[in-house]
């Protein structure tokens, strides 16, 4: 159902769902049903509304629909990565993921033309790609070698706070008290999600080296979000995402040669190839495109809070796909995180209402 809503939103249709185009009686009744539910969905996204400038109901649907889809795609990417790594080496997987994604955008550029960036903006795009996927993936992966997964999840959950600080300094975007409450609530939810895991062990453990590496991943993600928000004021999300994938693949190309001597091509399983396909199409092409699109519409601090919904999707995905246990305490933590997303994106709604009703 989510995918249907996203398709309709991106195609900018007046209807909520993409349906049959015939003019039969059944199609007419279906169309009537669609319009009947349309106010409810627009009301839902109006509830999430609240940024500096006016945004139409259709733009709200597209923006928050894109963020929800991104959260789902990135959340399930951890499950897909775990499956892909069964037979594909780490750097080979990362390089293939971003190079194949770039080739997808290259095919679009052949048809619609190459984006025109200034040399200065090319440098900004290159630096943005160094932050994410580059340094973010390296720091997070290496940090996991020296510290516990629980602590990594908790540290990564500070990305929205870091984005809030950087966006205030660099982009001059301000977050009010309700937004800060939402971010802190999401941190509490993440902590409960970690503690409620069946394999959680008392004490976070890990070394200072591992913690610093993961904080490096946090800073990398925050700089990427702020950079994409800045570039999104002048370029389309498609142009930004295509160059991000290209420079990301270049970043990991040298590391690929470390894997090639030991890479057993014949041993790569169909299961891993399907997981790689998911990572390319959904977790890279679609997710980065949707997230970069959202950053052209709403403040970086507002979009970043959706990142904390990723562990919730991962836990649910691991429960459904991999058969991992899901405890009631984890459900409580997940509910808090999702509540934080609502609170944070509601924060300017009353202010906007007051400004339009003196």
C-alpha cells in the first residue's frame, strides 16, 4: 500500500492510487472510493505539516510519503545487507551498490541530458559523497569491530541532534522546543528498542576507539544531510543523487581491489544477488532520491528525525524475514520513536495557524 501511495505522489496525480484507466462502471466506483478516502490521507499529511514556507497538500503528500518510503527502504537495507554479505565481500558489495545505481541514473541522463553543475558545486557534491556514503559506511563498519552493536545504534540515534546543531550554524534553520522534545523522545525510544532486544547484554561495552569511529559516522551523516539541503535549493534531487552515487562509487573503487583476489564469483548465491538488487534499486536509487527530494522541501532537522525510525523498520523486517525475535519492550520503543517523528514534524503547525489567523 505504501508503494502505491508513493507512486501516485511522485507521478503527481490528482488521485491517491494508480488504478485502471478504463471507463467501466467498476472503475468509476473505484474512483469514487479513492476520492472518498482522499481527504483522510491529505488530512494525515497536513497533520505532519509545518515548515517555513507554504506547502500545498500535494507537496505534503509527496514530501512525507518520500520520507516514509526512505525510512522503510533504509530500514530493510540492513536485512538485505546481511543476506548479501553471505557470499559477497564487503567492499565489492558497497562498490557494486553505488556503481550500479549510478549506471541507472546515467541511462536517465542519456535521455534527459547531463546535469549542469559549476566546478564549485562539483566539489561540494564530491565532499558530500565522501561524507555519505563514503566516511559514514567506513566509520560505522569499522566502529562495529571495536564496540557493541547496541552502543552503535544508540550513538547513531544522535544524528538528528547533530543535524539540528549544524543546520542552525550553516543553514540558519531554527528548531523550537517541541522539535527538541521530539528528538529527545526518539533517543529514549531507541534506547528502549536496544534494551528490549532478546540478545541484549547488560553493559554497552566497547572501546573509546570504536565509539569515536561511530561518532565519525554521525558527523558524516549530519554533514551529508546539511549539504544536500543546501544543494537542493539550486538543483533537482535527481541531479544530486546521480552525482552522489557516482562519487560514492569512486570513493570505494580502490578498496574493491582488496576484495578481487579472494572473490569467488561462482560462490555468489542467487539469494545474495537478489539482496544486492534490492540494495541498488530501493536502498540506493529510490531512498537517496526520495530523501534528497524531501531535503529540498523541509528543513534538515525535520527530515533527519525520520532516520531514527530506521531501527524500528529493521527490527520488524528481521522479525518477518529472518525470523528474529521481537519483544513487547521493543514495540514500546518503536512506538516512542514513531511518536517523536509526529511531534517533530508538527512543531510549526500551530505557529503557521496563528500567523494566518491574526
